[in-house]
């Protein structure tokens, strides 16, 4: 079976009464939880309360009675508000319609999705902040997240996926029904995963399952920093990403672009850095002109007055030097293959050879710390 692609995924389980977030690293087919956060008060009921408040005010304007004043009318208000919320997840408008809502008075009202999203803006922002806090707890940047998988009934709300898409970089894929027609229904995601896991376990014996879930297997050491090489112009080439479970073995090929024969390969740790580029400030007092070269009115350039956003991208800094290997006879333009193997005790074995040269390579060992 093909191993899954190496990536870091945020799994957000947004339920009715609570939300649970996990940051998961997938490296070499192994899944590792980097951080988890929980909010036992944030869930779909908060969105229900927003709608209940809205419709209560509408009812009170006409009837001078608060439908939340007794348990019977409150239960009706809550049930219909939840139905309206679900309807707004798949449509642009919904109708609140309840016979004898309070004091025997029937009530009907309409709300569109834009109005609903405006009323619940603070709640939607809370979901984004919770997910962002999980990323921070894992000591990662938003740029490090490859996918965000939304699960739970509340994840059907399109605004949550839209807010995440605008908050996270374009490189992050939001997996939700409103973003992809092929996405699994968030309400079914967890039970489908449990069913698949049960099907896989069924094919193994009890002894195999116990061995696979033993702490020696499930609690594995991880690399704290990426490991890679510096060749030539001091450019770091990552080979093994940070948070990769140990033991691990990876191979890298590159072209020798040195001026003379031979190549020096430096094995070192790489520190992930975020490069921030700010827009250049405009000169003070500079006049804006229209296409004819005449001075233009300020109101014609209202959109241009908005400052450009700063850009952020991932970069590498060279960290601790771990060792060096030299291939003295490697020709310019030759393909060089380097292999790094890290044991569970963090002992590093490194080897390098010229591809197709028919010569033995060089090998070295760096003791674990």
C-alpha cells in the first residue's frame, strides 16, 4: 500500500457543545500528534444562541413578550433556531416558523445567510482562534500547515471554512463540503474513520494488535530539528523534516556545481524561519495622477490608498553543524547521492557516492547526543 504524503494536518472536530483540535504530523507513513487543544463551551450551540437572541428580539418587537421566559417556549425557540442554522448551511435563506411560540401567538420570520453570518461573526472568529492556538501550541507557523480537516456537525457551516481559507495561506487546503464537493460529510467523518479502523484491526490477531499498540511502538522519539546538507553556496537542502519519527532513512540526489573536482558535503541541522517582506512605503507628498498626467482627485483612488499586506514565506537558517563528508574525485556536473540514517538513539550514519562512477563512496557516523 502506498504511503501517505508527508504533511502536517490540523484536524478540527467542531461539535454541538465542544470543539477539539489536533495538529498531526504525517511523516513516512507514521502519524504523530504534535499538539491538542479543547474548548468545552465552543460549539454549534453558540450559533443556536445567536439565532435565538435574534428571533426573540423580533418576537418581542411585535408581542412585548420574551419567548425565553418559560421552558416550553424556550424549547420551541431552541429547536427551530437549530433547524434554521442547518438550513442556512445549505441555502442562502431560511424561515423560522413556529405555531404558538409564546402565549399562544404564532411567529414567522425570515433570515438570510449574510445577516446570520454578521450576527455570529464573533463565534466564527472564536473557531479560527482556537485552531490558531493549536498551531501555536505545536510551535509551528500557519505556513507549516498543509491541510485543515473539518469534522463534526458544526463544520458544515460554510462561513467557518471561508474564514479559515482567508486566515491561512493559499498553500493550506481546507477540507470541507463548502470547499470541495468530494469532501466527506463532517458529521459522518469520525464514525467512518472508526469503521475503517475496526475493519483493519479485524484482519489481525489479538497478539498482533497488542504488539502494534505497545508504548515502544506508539511512543517513538522524534527529530526536534530538520536535518539536511549545505553544499556550495551555503544553501540548506532539507533531507529529513522536523518531527519525523525515529528510526528513519532518507536519500537525496544533487548535481555537483563546484568549479573544480571534488565536493564537500556539510551535514547540519536546519532551523525553520519565516521571512517577512513588507511593502515599500510611498514617498510623502507624491501626487497621484490620472492617465493623462493630470492631478487626480483623492476619491478616485480610494482603493489604492489601502496598504498592501506583508508577505510571509518559509525559509531555512543553518543550525548546528553535525559533520562533513568529502568526495575528492567527484567531477563537475556529476550526480551525487547522499543517504542519511538516524537511529532511535539519534545516532546518525551518512554516506555519499557519485552516481554511475563505479567507485566506492564515503561513509561516516555521528554519535547521538
